[in-house]
C-alpha cells in the first residue's frame, strides 16, 4: 500500500502540506524555561503518512500539539516555524488557529475512553464538528454524520449515531473519533497514539481501515507512536525523536533496515515485534535440570511441596464466575470470566498466557496466586491443591514459593513506603533475619535487579516506571520463590526499558531456576521470553502449544489473527 | 524501489555529539530522597495561603495557652456600672452590657470555642476513620451494617440533633463546669458528625484496597490487619485530614450557634465567643454599640476562616494535580 499511495500523489503536489522548521518548544516552570523540543525539522506532503516515533518524554506528542496550538498551559513555542500549506501558522492568533482546527487539521486523540463526552450521543458530537465548522446544519448534518460513521467503518451507522459512548467498545469509539477528526475533510489528520489503548486485533482493523480511507480521500496523516514496527508498517516517512531531538529521519523501510544513529539502532534491535527470538542466556540450557535438582534436594521451606514434580503449577478445569447485578434485585446473573481452563507450568520454564482485554488471563493469574477463589476447578502447586492449604505456617510456606509482579509500575509499590521497606516487607512478614541481615539481603536483591543500593531510602515516585518494576521484581524474589507470576509486567514500559526488564527476567530465571507464568496481551513479547503459550479468548483456552509451534504453525484461527495483528510483523529486516 | 526523496525528506542522521545517548533508565540520585509527606510539606511551605492561616492560628493558640499575655483583666470580673462604657485606659475595646471588658472576654473566649472544635474533630476523625476503614476494607455484612448505621445518623440534621441532645442533657444536669460544659457540646456534635468522615474514609479505602500494592502484600502473606494498618489506611488518610481541618471551623460555628440559642456552653461558667455574641444580641435591635457584638464575631470568623484556608492549602499540597 505504501507504493500505491506514494505513486498516486507523487509529482503532482510538490508543495509540502506541513513543514516544521527548527521547531522549539519549552515548558515554563516559574521563571525557568524547560526545553522539551529542540529544533525539529519535518516535511509532510499531501496524501503522505509521516510517523514520529519515540519513547515517552521524547517530545513527540508535544511537537504534534504545538502544530495545532494545543500545548498544555505552561507550554509555548520558543523558536522555529510551522508552515501549513505554505503559510506560517506558528505565532498565529487564536482566531486563525481556531479556523484551522477541524477544518484543515483534524486530530484523533490517544485515549478513546476519555475523549468522548459521556453525556452526549455520539452522533451529536460529530454533528457539532460539522456545525462549528459551518459545513452542514440540521437534517443535512444528521445525514452527513451517518455517512461519516459508515466511512469510518461502523456498521449500522444510523443506529450507532443515536447511541451514547458507553454503548461503544474501545475500537468503535476510536472509529467515531476518526469520523470526528475527518468530519470537516481536513487536509491533515494528526493521530496521536490512535490505537495504543486498543487490543492488537482491533488496532489492526482500525489502521487497515484508516489506510483505505487515506487512499480514498487523499488526506495526509501525521502519526505519533511509540511503536517502531507500527510506524514502519503504516508510514512512508519516519522521524525518530529522542529527548527532544530528531535523531534520524528518512524513508520508513530504509531506516528500519539500515538504522544509522545509535539510538535508532537500539530501538530497532529492541522492538519486540521485529526481534522475535527467544532471549537466551548462557546457562539457559541447564535451567530446567538445575530447577528439578534443586526441587529434589528438598530445600528447607519447600518441604511441603518439594516433590520434584515436572509440573510445578497445574491448573485443572479452572472456572471463575462473577456475580453481576441482574435486571431485578433478587435476580442474580453470572459472568464467566474464566471457563474451564487446564494447563501446566513445567519447572524452570516460562509459560505465557496471551489474550486480549477481557480474555480472563489476569483472573487466572489471581487464582493461581490464591488471591481469588475459583468457582470450580483446582490449582495445584507441586501436587498440592492450594485451597487445601490451611494453617498460618503452611499458608506462609506456600506464599514463599509463588510471588507476583504486577502490571502497573505506578500502583504496584506503596507510595508511602520507602524502597527498602517495600523490598524488606516480605522478610518482615515471614520473620526472616534481624534488621541487619534484612538490610544485607535488600542490598543483594537490588544488586540482582541492577539497581544501586542508594535507592533504598528513596520513595517510588522518585523512580521511573522501569526502576519501580525492578523494585517489584526484587520484592518478589526476596523470599526465594520458585514461581513468579508476571501479570503484564512489562506492558506499561517503553520499549528499550521493556527489553531491559525482559532480559533481566531471563537472566534471573537461569540464575535462580525460576518458573514464570507470564501474562501478556503482546504476542511479540511472548516470543522473547516464553517456552510455551496458552492463548485465551473470552475466558476459554484456545490453544496451548510450544512457542515455536504457535508461531510457525498456529492451529486455531484466533491465534493466526493475533499473529497477523503484530505490528511490523511482516516487515523483513534487511 | 529506490525513490528519490522529495525536498525536505532526505535521509537525515543527527550527529552523535549533538544527541548523545544516555544509559537506559538510570537512577537519578541528584536530589535527596523525599517521602510524599515531605514533598507535600514542601509544597505547603510555598503557599501564601498556608502562611496567612498559620499566623492567624498561631495567634489563637497563644491566646488559648497564655491569655495573660494579651490582657491583664479578668473576663469574669464585671462591673455593671461600666455597662457599655467606651474604651478606656487598660480597656482598649470598652465594656459590654454587663460591664465586662470586651477585649479580655474575646481573648479568654478562644479557649472554649477552639476546644470544642478540636475535641469534636479528634473524636469524629477517630470514629469516622476506624468505621470507614473497617467497612471499606472488609466489605460484606460489616460494610452493610456500618453503612446503614452511618446513613441513619447522616440523615439527621447536625444542629437539630445537637439542640435536642443538649436540651435533654441540660435538664438532667443543670450544674455544669467549664469542662463538663465543653464535653457535653463536644459529645452532642460528635455523635451526629462522624458519618461524614466514615463515608469519606470508606470511599478512599475502597479505591486504595484494589491497588496492586495491596495485592502484592497479600501475596507476600501479610495478614489483613497488617495490610489495612500498614498500607491501606495511610494511603487513604489525605481526604480525611483535609475534611477534618475544614470541619474544625464548622464545629466552632456550630458551638457558637448552640451557645447563641442558649443551650450550648453554660453562660455563667464559660467565657466563649458564642455566649458573648448571644449576650450582645439585644444590642442589635437598638442599633447602637454594635462593636460589642462584632468583636467576638470577628474573632470567630477569623478563626474559622483560618482553619478553612489551612484545609484548602493542605488539600492543594496533598493533591497538587487537583488544582490544575
């Protein structure tokens, strides 16, 4: 599609639609100006898709917002020029900018959940764009709204226009937002992480549809994304940003196949969708042997469980139903979140549970951790039904064996506890050692997760997301567990940090003989970390196979769909 | 298909000198470690509003602790011959209807008024936090029972309930001293004011208890009690602290209202702003000597304002994002 699009417009429109010349943006904090964007150059021609790629804090969204003057309160353009259609729009007054917004430049915002007014019908919100920009009124506008929604790929558009946002799924809302962004037929659509909040299969649908719309309507797109694979797949021209600077720009494929700047090289090699191989540690081959041996040695504390079974965790016919409010107070209805799932986690290996939101994968994790009681079925830890473990000592002994690392690095540590207290808490609860030996142990654990001991007196808000996730890993390892459950443990992290954490997890697995249950929505990550894959869809197990089998010859239609949806998965690296 | 790039879209690579690579995800150790409480204090210190209220409150506190510092007169030594006499040597604000020194009564009145506010808030915050935390954390039938009981108390207007309570108590125990007088008002207000804090605490606990760090502590094997006390309650306290400060002012006003109605603090035994305002109400009708009423009223208003400003400043400090 890249060639056809480029071909269609090539040569006719030599005037760039959008030009950023040495654009500088800063944020004012009191009297000091903190630079956020230091001189961005970017050229975009009509009908083109240009992507700005960067991690959080790289200045990519700030650049986009500067174009339509939507910088937050303290932000301002401090230098350079923005030219739209040959006219300078940086420094233009409010009225001129308002005239541009919507009619000439449309915006598709990032989070479809918060960007629609929940009290207004979806149709009314799109109609507003039409009336405000003086395109259509009354009946004609209603008619146009239906056309726009149909165009954005929403079936039954007439009915949908009368619905409220809560009746829409995330994907449908994003289509409505795209319809809104394109309502006034702008020449340029700025799409700021348009699909980051959506499931991969929905993401693919939406982006595919956007592609056909670009071909039909001929507008240009400035795509802001953190995902290099996605950018390369969808854009003609790439601009890679790093800490407020453009480090590299050029034709998308060329950059991907031959990255020149060291940062781009890092990005390309870290992008999970592009790398796609099991991370290997030197000791990887021996891990399983070691783990099995260790278990058979009947380590103190594992005595209750140390039967040296091949499957350290077994899940059998696991089902979880949640009670929901029925239509009447006395009527109870049940929602089946997990539906009769069975699988095993072989000792010393990683099994990934993959699924989209609502597939029940996190519910499985919570049941394996004994944080949630199954409605039916059994979870066995080393042969013992975990619900049958009674008594405080026995409970604690089980807890020592299995520890979680959760998704959200901003919520997984108590904001009021210091890093030392967080990591030492397991030792305190299990009454292991005195204060001095606890401190020594915390130092050792921090060293394991490659954090300096100087973070001990610090608090979670002083660390980055990746560092907090390391702390969470250190806490999980404090009790020397044999199983760690990672519930979307790297999903919230930037790709470089994510790849760092993945290799850390992998090294720790080799070193300590850990077994991982790795819950994720991201199949690309699975290939890097897992040995076996369990694919889940709406509570049911779809496929359970080794990683190689799943990726090379998926048996189920749904698995194939997931694999196809990995952004950039089809791109061959040179 | 090598295409010639269009103008402005040629391959560009920034020089490594201009865009040096940093190590990925390095820990920033430049600033000294700071807890969230310490950061909140830092933000609080930077706010003018805080200092205004702090100075006002400091004045009130000194008045309560050492009233002799401000006036040498005894507020209860009144000379009826001086009734409504104007300012004189040693009496900067003149005398009230009973011939008591207005300034001295205003200084000594702080003690009763502010005591009612502080003790009521302490009791209300304690009962409210405990019931709210337990209801929110344990849920189930405990939550139902606590919530229904607090709903019942919540549905009764605070002042009306206090009036009924106090008139009963006053009839049963007509003899009251300073402290029993204060205690009866404090209890009457506390009895019907705690559900507000309960609701707030319950709401805060409900949102905190589902955060991942609570699950992580459970997975470690921490007991429910440890989890509640160590993690959930400290992270739910901020709204309760703010409400407590603001309602401190409200309780001082409530005490004045009750005293004005004649059923609050015993008029003979206790010097309080509410009592002085009540005493001065006859003057309003005549329209003269209004300053006898305005002076205790101004003291009351400034104190209440100080607590409310402090509450606002603390809220902004604890939750800096809410302001934007």
